């Protein structure tokens, strides 16, 4: 694990965007593993800016997203498909047919997960996967558990996650209670992993992820075993680390 300490969210976003841009420049048909949530928003803004300046071409890129709420359609403003469209895909020259998010409208969890797994097998491992970190240590929506899940599965969101995500919904009762997420095995098979972590509220869990034991109780701790994982974190997020 390589830790890259930056001053603040702005610097974090610029650095993460530069690393993703380098990947796309070096390999124009890269597979990018993408995340939603607040952490990568600034990164996507920078990528859009680089595209607008003529410095990046996404025409051959394929993207696979980590997760989607079960029950939400892509047209729903709270869905992760909608998030990706509005923050990135609709602002760059990516072929929309090459952008993939689990199908939240498939009510049969087994079917939804199997379809996403088949797709991921066909596409192959992501060249670079961007991750945020949940307050309970989740990556994707792999919540604390007694084991690591290998591939895409349906999860019951924890109370911590529901509380953290209710800020995006009109009321807490609107927050879906389940999601489809890529498994830990799939994430670990990505060639490079970039974790973006910002803010004091992530300091305690980041310390556990980096310095604690590797355990499914803190799912992000598995990243200690990834051969090419960089954590870009700001001073506030690193404030609990020795
Ligand atoms: C989102 C995802 C989640 C978030 C995590 C942190 O696709 O997979 O693991 O990365 O919940 O969310 P933020 O960045 O909003 O703190």
C-alpha cells in the first residue's frame, strides 16, 4: 500500500485525476473501474476539464461501476447510473454503450448479479479501480461481515451506510436497504487500485484499513494485500495515523 498525503480535497482530486488521465493516455482502450459518492466527484470534475481542454480522449474507454442500489432505475436521480451520467459520462466523449453499472431494476438478485459477473468476466479486470471508503470500512458496498465475498452479490446495507447516504435522499425511508455490488475478489483482481479518502470523519476507519489487521470486519483492510494500491488521502483523513 502506498500512501500519498495531500493537503486537501482539491489536491486529492487533481492527483487522482492525473493518475487516471495517465492511464487513459498510455492505454486509450483502458477499462476504468469507477465509484460514486462524494469522494470521487472532484476527480471526475478534473477529468471533464482535461477532456474539454482537448487533453483526454475517452472514445475507446470502457467503464465498470462498483455498485447500484437495488430497486432504482437509471432515470432515478439517486441511482448510481444517474450519478455517473451527470458527473462524468454525459460530459465526455465516452461511448455510452461501453459504460456499465449493475442493473438496479432487476428484482431477481441472483439474475442481476450473474449478469454483471458475466459482463465483468467478458470485459476482464479493470486497469485501474477508483474506490471511496465507507465509514464502516466498506469498499463498493461490501459491508463488514465474517467473510469476504468474491464476486457480485446483493447486500443489506448497514445502518451506518444508510445514515451516511440519507443526505442524498428526501428522507431516510427513501434510502434503499439493499444494493448490488462487485465482490472483493473482483476488486482485488484489478491491476491498480486508487483509494480517495478525505475528511476527519474518515480518519479513524482509514487508520484501521491501513494499520489494523486484515479482516472482513473492516473490508477495506484487504487492500493491504493488493500489489499496486495507492491511497490518496488528505491531512484530515490521515490525522489519526501514527
Ligand atoms: C460508491 C461506493 C461506496 C463509497 C463510500 C464512500 O460507489 O462504492 O463504497 O465509495 O460509501 O462514500 P463517500 O465518498 O460519499 O464518503
